[in-house]
C-alpha cells in the first residue's frame, strides 16, 4: 500500500512537470511511458536481476541486462514522443530517420529516468539486505542470550545438588529445608527473568538464599561475608548475571580451612552504575583454578551481549586469592 502511494505521488509529480511544458495528452503519454519503464526496471532488478546476478557477483550479466533496459527504454520513450501532439523542447528540430535514435541529447533525456530507476532499485536491494542481515544477527543474539541464561541454571543446579546430597548423606534434618530453599531459587531462576531483566532486590535475595543454602552444610562457617547494604535495589539488570562469579568463589575458596579460607562479596551502586566485588581464597584447588570454566566464560559472553561498551570486568588470579571486580552501567 505504501509503495503504491509513493508511485502514485511520483507519477502525479511527473505529470505536473510535463504539463507545464506541453499539452495534457503529451504529459499523460510521457508520464505513462517513463513510469512504466521504471516500474519494469525496478521490480525486474529487485525480484530477479539483483538476487541472481549482482548478489552472485555476475556483474557482466547484471550490467548487460540493465544496458538492454536502457536501450529499450530510450527507444520506447522516443517512439511515444513521435505520437504526441506536442514535442518537448528536447525533441524539437530533430528529423525523423534511421539516425534519429543517435541524437545524444535525446538519448540522455530518455536514459536518465531509467538510470535513476537502476540506482533506486540497487539502493532498495542493498537496504533490504542490510535489514535482513541485522534481523538475522539480532535473532542469533537473542537465541544466544537465551541459551546462556538457560546454561546458567544447570550449572547452579549441579553445584547446589551436591550440597543437598551432602546433607541427606549425613541424614541432617537440614536436608528438607535445603530442598525447600532450592525450590524457591529454581522458581526464580526459571520464571524470575522471563522478561529478560530483574531487579537488584530479587538478585540479592537469590544470592542471599544461595549463601544460606551453602551454610546449611556447616553452621560454623563464619568466613563468608556478603554486603549489599549500599546498593539501590531498584536497579534492573540481566538475570543470573552475578551468581556465576559467586558459584566460582564457593567452588575454590576451600572454606573448610577455617584459618585461611574466606569469601568476601560486596555489591554497591552509585546512580545507575553497579559495583560488584568478589574475593575468595585459593586452597588446594588453586592449581586447577583456571581463568574461566563454564560459568565465567558464560557470564563474560553475556556481559558482551547485554552490556556492550557498558561494563568493565577485571579478573585477578593471584597465588592465594582470586578477585573479580565488575563495574556495570545498568541504565537502559
């Protein structure tokens, strides 16, 4: 509908221009001739010539076919001119004969609308390809984001089930409580971020439950410190974004070492900027504590996708401790 409207306005504009230079019949014939040729050129290129030849780098065939359009278009418009009651200025003084088509001024006049149509068709085609590519890339990014979020859940589930197994193996009464806490956390991880974004209030609650669930293993664990008192809980961010760092800390901190094992987690904010710091000790596992792992690689990729050029992530892997700092612009 929009395309029809554009062609109608364009045709009316041409008619008005020709009407200023000639009679009504001449204006109508020239408008019909030029617009008809341009319609054929534009849609033949968009539907056939550009996809089959230009896109496949068959430029000779592409150029030859459009050159043929120009020649035929010039001949058709010149033929129409011969039947108009009044010749436009560019045709006045021309003598009929076999060399009539070789008048350079006439060729230029009739060829320009066709060349314009060729440029328009090429522009439309390239713009459509660009938009199609952008949509394709956007769908790929959306699919990857979904996959990465889903990948976080099994990773968390694997680690948490290990803790619950430990409690049930020892026949601890805390086992049933742990299962209840886990069900709440799974509810959040599955449905809390269905809109692709969650509040810091919910994210902090999730982290708190995670720590509490871990502490059920041993109520004497006092070397875990979590401070989120200086954060604006109304800030919004991608779900399950911070937990992989925390999971990683719990995995390698060797908290059973009361004297040396520790985890310090701090979350604060200033305006729309979120600050996250997680420091953990490295015990006997330090030789296997590599930069990365599924969780860390996952969250790095999610940061790149969700917050391109809007975050600063620093990972410091030292001999006795592992430190992560993240500065994140949450403003949409």
